[in-house]
C-alpha cells in the first residue's frame, strides 16, 4: 500500500515526536551525597592521601617561605606558624586531574588568644605531579568532605572550624571551590554543631545538622537539624529531628 504525500508527512512528524519525547527509562537521579552529619563524630571522613614530609615542606613554603612550625619559634620580628591540617585526593582545579589538596592552617605569632588562633585564616594548596598548581586563601581548620556537587568533574571542598566558650562548643561549615585555581565560596552553613553540655543550664542539649546534596547544576541541598539531650546521649540513635 502506498501512502499519500499528506499521510507520509504525518508519519514522519509522528516519528520525530516519538524520538524527541522524554524516555520513561532515563537514568535515575543521582543519589544524595552526605556532606556533613553532626550525629557522627567529626562528620564524614574525607579521603586522606598518604603524607609525604618533603611534599609537606614544599606546600608550606609555597604559602610562606619563612614559615614557622611552632609558636616557640616566634621572635620580635613576628611571623606565621603553619601546619598541614588535612589532605585529600581528587580533581580540584580542572576535571580529569590527579591532584592532592592540602588544607594549611595559619596562626600569626601576634595572636593574643586561643580565639584569635581558632579564627585564623587558612590556605588551600593543590599539588599535581609534585608541583604546586594552586594556592588560595581559605577558611577552616579541618576537611569534612570533598565531592563533585555540581557534576562538572571538579571536586568542591567542605571545611569546618569552631570554638568553645562559656561551656558552649559551636562548629560552622563552608563549601568552597578552587576550580581554575581561584577560590570561590559555594555555600556557608552556620552552626552545624552546637554543644551546650559544658554549661550549667538545667536543660542542656546538642543540636547538629545533616547536610546532603544531590549533584546537579545548581546543586540541590537539603539541611535537616537534629537534637539530643546531653544526659544519657550515647550515639546517633539518640538524636531526633528538630521541627522547623
């Protein structure tokens, strides 16, 4: 049977429509990535690279050629005490790279208090093939997680920092990127961990955050807060969701 010209055109249009229609068998959505879970000690563990003392020195020298390693080395001329607080493997400046990331904490010799030390700026240094390829100012004293949260093949870095005062311990978090060798803040999250167990208040508790992200552009974050009483708290099962 031969189709008329009009019928043939309709068949062609129908075939094109079917080809362009969304498939019911598309790939499933990406699974959420846990960036931070305050119910678990120290949150998720970042993949840690093998440490190399000589490479550590190369990294610290890139931050400050005259770096110090101990406050006792501080003299009248001042200076900065540097140390490697964390390291992780991944692709940080561009997709497909085999790199090592260093979080370097910095404490100036003229810091007058522990609070000054806790709030000191840090640095993110990226090494590839034994050479420093990025060195940027950053924030944080520990690496909580590294993960590609926007699907571009470049890992973002979640760092944490906090302090204790008058019986309260508070920790904040920041997600940053060093793509292209430039620092950019992706998302700050305040008070991911608040611990009032050291106070003299009658009702003392710990409030924490579970921060997850579904990799996408832009990333889709979900923040859930949990609380547990300081009295008798033994593990993650003791935390209950906090009503918004």
